[in-house]
C-alpha cells in the first residue's frame, strides 16, 4: 500500500505537523514568493495609514489604475483591479462562459478548477519535455482548429518556468483572433524574466481584443495576503461586463493604497531583479552538470528539475530537503508531467546554497 502523504505548495501546516517542524524554521522554496519580503516603503506606509480600513476604497480604483497604467505602460481604461488574479480568473471564466477550452499544460491547477464550475469542456495541450516545455506554435494552432473558443496559458509557466516569446504570442493570438478564440495569459511571474519586454503580452492588448492578461503583486512584490491582482484588456465591452459582475470594493482600501506604493518602489524592484536573476543563474550553473538532474531554462523565479537517477523519486528528494527545513515542491500532483520532477523557487543566497548542497548529495 502506498502511504506517502501528498502535500501541495501551501500545505505548510500539514507538513510541519507530519515532520514535527516549527513553521518559522522552514525555508519556503515551494511558495514562489520573493524572499526580500514586502517593499519597505509599502510596509511603512501601511503602518502609518492603517486608518484607511475605516473607509471604503474608491469604487473605480482610479488612482490605482493610473499607477498600474504607468507601471505597465498601458492606458488606465484597459485595467481592472481585483482580489488577486484568482478572482479575475474566476470572473473572466464566468463572464466568457466558454464551451471548449484548451489549457497549455502542465500548469497551475486553478484554471482547471475554475473551469470545472463552468459549462466548458477542458483539454490540455501537452507541452513537450523534449522541447524544454516550449510550445510548437504551428502544432498548437492545428490543435486549436478542432473547435475551441478559449485558450489559457501561463507565461512564464508554473511549474515549468518556460516562456513563450512575444513574437510567438503575436502569431498565436492573431491565429486565435481569426478563429474567434479568446486568450487568457497569466503573467503572475513575468517580472522575474531576464527580459520582460521579450515575453510580455501587455502591449498586444492594444492590437487584439481577444486577449486578457492577468498580473498581481503576490509573488514579485511578496504580498500574497494583500490580494491585489489586475486584468489588462483592450476589449472595453468585456472589461465593463466583468466590472459589472464583480463584487463592489473587491480589493480592500489598504491593498489599493499600498499597491500603488509597491509598484513605484524602483529601488525594491531593482534589488529583487538583481537577487533573482543572479541567484537563478548561479543555481542553474551549479546543478546543470550533475547527472542526477535535468535542469530547464528558467524565466520565472523558480526552477524545475527532472530527476533522472534510477530509484530516486520526487518524494525522496522532497523528504531529504524538508528534513533540513527546506520545503520544495514535489510536482507529482501536476497533470501532464510524466516522470519525477521537483520545483523550487529562488530564496536568499545562503538558503539557496544549502538547498543546492542537499540536492547534490542525493
Ligand atoms: C500561475 C499562478 N497564477 C495565479 C496565482 C495566484 O495569484 P493571486 O495571489 O494573485 O491570486 C498563482 C499562485 O500560486 C500562480 O502560481
């Protein structure tokens, strides 16, 4: 009988009680959150503006939308803030009510969960491990000809950390426009990419109306508890319909206020990018010559490893790490991922070195 427990990325309480660990002693390599924590400017501003909780936020989030507009270089009326990108995924699927959806997988499981509450059929287009999980665009277009009306992709993708170039995205969205297929692109991890402008679809919202891009502050700005996400689309009618269905004041007043401060904290943004980009390269360099693992190119703040040593499973690697207080993600619960895989995000340099040493020892 298989008695191994199955843990998900956010199962920290369960993991602590199973391995008899203290929560504060664990390094969270599975959460994909910036290890620098909140922007210091944002935390100070939150502390001194706590009385904002006694008023409703601006129902149109005008000031926040203007700040996001400058941050993303896109008109403010293309932007819909929400309660994390999770609310927007749910809202847009409800509003779109697709009939046949294609999801590029393996990917974040929430798309499939939300779709299961809609009337849509859902199918995965399998990204190939042999192609480092990058899609073959002509092949994907042939698949899309089979009657889909909705396409979901995550760029950079969770858990593969692979990315699609802006040029390929333009070809794909153009093809979808001709076939009347609406495209949702989740860019939760895009700010960690070596060159953001080479992969973001945000400028394409000015060319195509069959497109919505989702972003948020949970990962790059280390603020998952704030629940600030935003959708970007040039389809004004669709944006208006989503807004009408949205719960009023869905983003709280502290989130709306502090969100603006975070997005303007240039020093924090630079520090984060310096840390993640240099540590990601260092970790990849250290692991790529070890035959136990295959390492894939990484565009997000996490790295996917395939375990290629006979008899060593993803659970064995997870367990060896957690026994040292290093919590990585065992990827066995991801759909479309055949084989033994683990994923871990970039943390502070000394923690990253500890993790690399454990991985090397297996
Ligand atoms: C790809 C992806 N999209 C969205 C989310 C959730 O984002 P939010 O906190 O903005 O709802 C996650 C969280 O892990 C994620 O990995």
